[in-house]
């Protein structure tokens, strides 16, 4: 299909890019290459909003149990942090 080497080409490109960056570093610098995606099965999770609520960063409206969808129970005037999906934490 004409794309047999696409992944290998991408690795070569990225390797060259890392090499150029490393060429700009001195002995005190540290280069870390990380990924936002793992290469293992995803078998567990954490509800960050539950943790934020428990730790006092996310406040709920009086009488709510936090089960409403899309953060409808959140008391925004007293909330300092919340999360939405996998996109990150908002302060």
C-alpha cells in the first residue's frame, strides 16, 4: 500500500530530532523523552474528581452526592480544581 516503512521512517526522524537536541545540551542538562501513552494493558483507573473532592479541592452543592453527570453538582464558587475526561486537571 506504499506505507510499509512509515513507522520505521518516523522512528528515524524522531531519532535524528533527539540527536539534534542532544547536540545542544551541556553536561549539566538532562534530556527526558517521555510518552503520554503506555504500552501495557489499561486495567485500572482512578477518579480524580473523587480524590479532589475528598481532599477539599472540588466542592459540591449542598445536598448533592456527586452522581450528576457533567459536573452539574459542582459548587464552582468553592472549587479550586477539577478534571474532565483524560485531558487534564483545571485549576
